[in-house]
C-alpha cells in the first residue's frame, strides 16, 4: 500500500515570471497545487496583504509560505532596513496563515546585518510560531573568478539556524552535494525549493528532472520520513514561448513532485 506523505506541493509565484502574482494563483488552482509561496518583489500585489488574501480566497488556494524580499532587485521593497523586511514578512505570514518565511543569508556588504544575522534570526524565531527557514545560496562566479557574496556563508549549514530551506538549483550552482547538505540540515530541514540545475555559473531553476540534481532522491527521502514542511516548485519559465508552454512546464514539475513523493512512500528500499 502506497502512503501519500503529508508534505504539500506549492507553487512559488516566482515560477510564473514575467507574468504576475495574480496569474500564479490562477495557474496553481487550475493545475491542482496545494498552495502557493509568495515571492515578495516589485509586483505591488506581492506586497499587499489584503490583495493576497482576496486572491487566496477567490481561487481557494492557501498561502503556505512567504519569501522575504532578499534579492538585489528588491533592496527597496518593504524598507531598505533588512530587519524591517523580515518583520514585515513575519507579519504577512501570520496574517495570511503561512507557516514559513524563507530568507536568504545577507549579502557580504550588509556588514551590520550579517554580523548579527544568526542571533537575530533566532530572536525573531522565538517571537512567533512562523518558521524562519534560511536558504542555501552559492558563490558568484564570473569566468574563472569566484566571489563569496553571502555572509556569514552561502552554505547555511555552517551556521546554527533553527530551520533551513534547501534549494537544489542553488546546490547545482554551488557545485555541492545536495543530499549531503540535506544530511547536514537533518531534522531542521523545514522547507524545500524544488528545481534542477546542471552546475552552470547562473542559477538555472530548471524543471525537476531536466538537470543533474537529486530531485527524485530527495523527494523519496521526504516521503519516507516525518517531513512536515512544504515542497515548493520554484522554476524559471521566463523563456516559455507562450502561456500554454509555461503552464505545461509547471504541470510537469507538479507531476514530478507528486510521483516521487508517493512512489517511495511505502517502499523502504526505494
């Protein structure tokens, strides 16, 4: 008998870019995703709690996670103070019923923020039931040069956090062993960004199964454990030639996740 694991499969709103946050809800509902993760970025709707509530209610798609605005292009979204960004992300998660805030480690040039980041994340985590799941990143590379852009470290397992997010596109870009990183995270792994990669200098976020990362193996592990977090499809569809092609990619990614979460659940040898 196959046991379907408890992990829900959500769609990151980043996966529909350059289409809108609102479009992500439509696609998630149409394809049968269990929910969405809101990427807070320059789309005004992604920053508007009431608008997000209306979209969630209208499409009957719950918001499972909020990705804090940590990207270079979101340096001015929700404040220029990174701690204020995280406070607002936590407040958004609490109001929207999301269990997780995804956060990147600081950029190295954010020196004060980086210096206090580990203790600050613990302090914030102690103030809420929302999980702050810190995400693994990667070195930046240009030709044969490597720059360590994140502090304290792009490999978040080198620091002490209560909860982690693992991103398999990022492990590909870092050229590191994804399953070994998951082993180091242990039972503090709270959230998964499911995407693939081939080790390019650029963060690829391929549909799972199209790269060389252990996407199926990771899902099999989650299925055989008591993982109670979410699996979020976070793929790059900006090269899709049409909305139909984008939706086909997102349907393929969802089918991959469902297949590998269920097929290994009842098989201890899988």
